[in-house]
């Protein structure tokens, strides 16, 4: 696994602050649905979705597909995961450009 290799190279293995895991689309959908039902959120367009430690960016893409956020943003410290997220973003934009109106700007920024 690339994230494990980079964590070893950077000497951050075993630290609780860099645990890698994938979010499933269904799980994120259930979370947003729960928040909508319990707190009345997501009833109108807008807001900001931020995924700290976004890995390959799947959660950010899922969020922008489930709600019309003003901005969906991911922040990732591991370079290899950040690079994978940029490739995923490019692939998504290429496949969707003829199917979806350009309402979202997917932005990739490297954490400093």
C-alpha cells in the first residue's frame, strides 16, 4: 500500500494521527441523510464540505454528487495519495464533462 510506504519513509508509522481508511459512498450518504433528518441540514443548496486527510478523494467526489455544496475540498498530507486524488479528479471531470452542467469547480491543493 502506497500510503503505508510513504508513512514509513516519513517516519510517521504508528502515530494515531495518520490512520488510513476508505470511506464508502453508501456510508457517507447515510451520514448526510442522518444529519438532514436529525438537524434539518442540507435542505437547500450551499455550504462547504471539507475532508481532512482525503486520501484519494473519493469522499470529496461523493459529497459533491450528493448535495450542491458551494465548495467541496479535500486536504491530504501524503504526497502519493494527493497525486492519486488529482488523477481521480481529472478522470471524473473527463467522464462527466458531457453529462453534467459545470456547476462545480473541483479544486486540488496540496497541503503545506
